[in-house]
């Protein structure tokens, strides 16, 4: 499988966006790059950007490997991509609003009713509820991959509590510190204002009672969550309180923080906690993470949750194949970004095809995330394939299959020198009451193992600074 | 400010100060143990360090008899109990970990670096490198922590809670140290090198040797040491100084509210401010320090009631 390399291009010519990077790689001795790589690691460790890996010791902290060679996209590539992302988020939000109200798309027969209403991630509690500002997905992380110079495919939509934006910002900060000269040569669009844009977005969807100066807080599951660093980072950058469930309480249809000066009302909660943990009274009674009574306040409009409750039904992998249809149905437009062709294994024909071709396909759990519970056929052993076959047969509706895409590659610093490695991209889309904004950039994840297509940090992936070049 | 944030700040400050005080305590014990054999009783000096912290039983359960290296390692690196330097730095950093949005980047980085470097100190490197260089390093890191806090944090509630924790801990430590030395050195004949050396070591351990000579220009007398460490407002580790800081922080934090913790602190500050050492001496310095330690405890509890359990 010959993958498209973003720097060299199909014809082996250095792409315009990579001009500065290629010159820099050519001119910099490998030893110096290695020194800088070490320096970067020290910087990351000192800042304390670590993540916790599930399944290791509680609190075990690891660094996500950072690759010092940036990934670049040219202005026209970005223009097209960002238009496509905006379109997709509009359609997904319209879909959520629709299924929690009139359900026109189901009536029109565009999506099977059961797919939505029997989905575990559909929240009947949200039926008929008006969300402040009419927005469900304030923050989306859409994973896209490239296979050639002209095509971006959406791999998955992350509409619940997408993470990774802190790496986008810190990767840039470290890169600018290590290689200031490089930034003097290339016109890289700035991304530092992301936290500011996020705060603006969150404030725009405050309930009406909050007036002109709404109080926003970030709700985290706490220091042992894998993304805790990011929660703290964003709260700090936005200058808002970082709260845990125990810091909040509900009284008289309002949510309050416990402060040294007594209770303080909260208007918008940017929650980085999954739906089923936000309120022990409504979901898991034994969970200590949420706030008892929060759901009831939310349903009465006393507080905004961002993202809204119940957005998971729109990013579920079994609903994913219908997103292009949503774009046509709600916006009357043709989708700018394409989906990866997907077989739904609950369909007998699709299942039969997939079982015959497991060694060529990527199979994912419909509700899985983080690269856990997935099979990459071409890289799997016979035994792994057989084990997966048994799991699929036992529960076909739990899986989807996709062709193994030839993900594009970028030059990456490896043990064997600079070599191409597969990458994906997660841009972050902010959807406020009046506008959608996308900071020009995103998180590039790179599969550091040779030939590997799995970019998740929990599976040995690293990150790169992502440059969007200005005209 | 969130009550939980305030609590974490308070303990971040307390634990960092405690780490520093532990190295000071170890330093004074180390100095005392260097006395010529005829005058010295090293086991008693190390025993006294454990007694001040109230962890003699925990030590003996683990190591049996008193042995210099074992005590040093126990109080520096052993994380099976909360009174080692390493445990304190772990705790300070653990509390700060949840404060990432409140602390300045520099303050977090400084604390995180201390924690990372502490992790690299082994029993072997501690004893080989010389424990006193490690104690000096801990003091430096603690000074750096306070300096970075002073010059990078907003001087708002976050700063005041940090300061509150720092000075409560320091007052507690100075009281304990002085009480223990008053007990163990009180019987020494005032003339002769031993008393001078021992009290000198106490002064050095709280960075007060030079201050003493500047203020008193005299031989070291226990009663003057007590005066310096209890009543002198200009001496940064004295009880008076600590209480000036505590009342000042509480004034800023109470924002006009009439809080019980402020009243308690004010009462103690007044006592320190208007007492004379002769008077305290006739009452018994040790007894006075017992009262202070008791009150400090009560003050800590009341601060919790007034700020941390407001709902």
C-alpha cells in the first residue's frame, strides 16, 4: 500500500506548504534535531503535560510523545476543509434538535427509527427540551484523514467531550520556543486565541437569566481522569473555575459553587464528564463525580450544559453512515467532506461481506473510542482475526467495518532517522449562539510505529504541531 | 474562590513549609550530633527530632534502635508516613495538581521540578552526597517556591491562602522546636561550649544566628533565643512574625466579615505583641508554647469552618 506523503506529494515534489519545513530539515544536522527533541521532552515534562493511561497504576503519568517535525496544510486546503467541517457541524446540530423535537428525519424515513430511538446514547430526558441558544454541540472534534491531495474523509465525529485541544496549543507553544527561526520563515496562522473563542462560545449560550455577565465553570471528573491536564489548562486559560462534582450543589432550581464567600450561582457548565455521570440522582446513584439534581435544573433551563446532554446519539458509529444524508436533509446541500464507506454489521449482507474480508478491513465497536476494541485487519494476526470474528458474530449490531484507508504520511523523527508515518487530524469546531468558528489548526496525531495506522495516544501514537499557512 | 481550591492552596503552602522545616530540624540534629563525644549524646539528639514530630513509635516499629542514618533516611525519604520531606513534597505537589488553573505556570513548574528531582534522590545518594547538601537543597526549593509565589501570583485570595498555610505551619514548627530545646537544653550549665554550641545550632537551623548577634551583640542566652523566636516582629520565623502574617492574610480574606478565626488569630497576635519575655519566663516558656500549640490547632479548625465549609 503506497500512501500519499504530504510533504513529497504523489510526484515526489516538495509541496508548497512544506517548503519551509523541507529547507529546515535539509539544513539542520540530525544531532541538533535530536537535541531539540530531548529539550522538547524536558519542556513537556516540566509543564506537566501528561496523561493517565487507563489500566496502568492509578495516577501513573506518561508523556504523549511529541514529534518535532510539524505537519502543514496550505491555505486552500484549509479553506475547503474548514467549510466542510462547519457544514457538517451545522447538520449534526440540526439533527440533534430534530430528533429531540419533531423527529422529521425519522418520519421522512432517512434514518431507521430504531437506530436513533433504541440507541443507548439517545436520552429520552431531552425530548422536547429547549436548550439555551438552540445549540447542542458547542464543541466538536471531527477526525479527518487524507488519502490523496484532494480528498479528506471524516473518520469519526466527536460530539460528547472531545479532548486534545490542549496538545494542539502546547505543541505550538513548545515548537515556537524551540524553533523561533522557523516561524519567522513560514506564515503560520496563530491558534493561541482558542481558549478566548471557547469562552465566547460558552458565554453566548448562557440562559437568559444570566444577563450580560454569565458565570462559566469547567466541570471535571478530577485529577485521575486521563484528560485532567487539559481541563486545568483550559480553565486557567479562560480564567474560569475548574470544578468537581463536590464543588457544586443544587438549590431552588439553580446550580451553585461552594466558595470561600458562600454560594455562587453558575450559569454555564462546560462539562468534561460523560452524560451518565453528571447526576447521580438520574443515572449512576453510586457515582461521586456528578451533581445531584443537576439534570432537573438543566431541564428547567436554570443552567446550560455544554455540550448538551444526549449528543452521543449523533456521533455513534452506527449513526455515522447517515451524516451525509443529514447534510442533504437539513441544509439542502451536498456534503463537502466525505464519509469513509462503512458496512453496518447488523445488516446480514454487510456482515457476510465483512466476515469474508476481515483481513482487509478495519472493524470498530459502534460505541467505542480511544482506539480500544478495534481490529485493523491487515495488521492483525490470524488469531486476533479469529477472536474478533467470534466477538462480531456474538453481537453484530455492536460493530461497523470500513476499508483500510491508505492514510497520508508526514515526515516524522524516528529511531531510524526521518521517515514517513501515518497521520490523522482533529480540528476543533466551536458552535455558539450566532456563529461557528474554527481556529486554524487542529491536533495531528501520528502513528509512531512503522506502518501502524492507529494514532491514538493510548495505543502508542504521538502528536505534531499542525500548521495552517496563510496566503 | 472555590472552597476546595482554598483548601488545596492552604495545604500546598503548609506542606512545602513543612518540608523546609523538616530539613531545618534534621540540620540542627545533625549539627548537634557533631559535638565531641564527651559532651554529645547523638542518640538523644536524633530521638529529640522524632519526639518533636511525635513519630518515635512509628520509627521504632520499623527500625528498632536510634541510628543516625536510619533516622535521616526515615525523615527524608520514607513515604510510609507523612512526616518525611519526600511525603511533604508529594503532598504539596498533589494538592497543587488540582490547582493548575489557579497557580501561575512558574509556580507549578517550580514545584513540579522539586517533586521530580526529589524522586531521583535515593538512600545511597542522600547518604553519599551528604545529607546536609540535600537539606540545603530542600530549603532552597522552598525559598524559591515562596519567592515565585510572591512575584508571580496575583496577590489575591490564592496568595493569601497559600500564605496562611505557610505561616500556620511555621508557627507550629517554631513552637515545637523551641519547646523541645527548652526541655532538653534547659538543664545545661549556661557557661561552657556545649550550651553555646547547642543554642547556636538552634539559631542556625532557623536562619537566626546572625540576627541574634546583630540584635543582642551578646553571648547566646536561652532567654534571648526565646525572645527572638517568640516575640521579635522583624524575625521571619518568630511566632510574632507568623501571626502578623496570619492576621494580615485573614483581614484580606474576610473582606469585612466578622469571622471567628480572625478573632482567634487577633487574640494570639495581641498576646505576642504585648508580652515581655521576662513575664513569659516567669510563667514558664514551655507552658506558654503549649498554649500556643493548642491555640494554633484550634485556629486551623476554625479557618476550615469559616472558609472551607461555608455551605
